[in-house]
């Protein structure tokens, strides 16, 4: 079963969870399973899902290690935290980095741009993710 793993780290990144759970994004991904590490997200991913999209959704807040989730994933979508990005790249997984523009003067953009320029990741913000999936 092809799966996508989404991680937001320890912060609140409701915009990313809402974006990946949107019918437009779920349909465009073409995967059968979506595993969400939602951190301090206030949204309930199950309530965001559309019954018209046949994607299995599993969500959790935190785990001691994300290694197994990363190993199982065919694609990883992550916030631009350095630890999450590096751990994913070490596992050799394709990575899309989504910038959380609401954090500390958009500091994640610099890391995402550099990883992209070095040929390691694709990156976007939540608005771009939603508009490019339509």
C-alpha cells in the first residue's frame, strides 16, 4: 500500500494538516494511506476528510521515534524543521518540505531553499500546495 507520512514536529501547524487532508490534495497525491504526526494541531484530521476520497488516514500526536513511520513511507511531507528534514533524507525518502510561515519571521524558508538548491527536496507553502493540486 503506497503511503505518505506527514510530520509537523512539536509545533502547531494546522494549515499543513488541513491542506493534506483536503480532498483536492488527497486525490492528487495518488496514495492509499496517509499517516499524520499532528503535534499540537487543534484540528481533527478525521473530521477534515472527505468520504468521497478513498484514502486510509491514521493520525497521532507524538512518538518517541518516527523512524518506523519514515521507513514505511513512500513519500514524506514535512515542516521545515532541520531534524525532520535530515532524518528523512538520511532514510533516502523523497521529501516535500512545507514552510510554516507563521513561525519566527519565516525562518524555515532559508533551510528549505538551501536543501532545494542542493537537489534534496521540493518545497512550498500551504497556499501553493493547495493551488498546485487543483
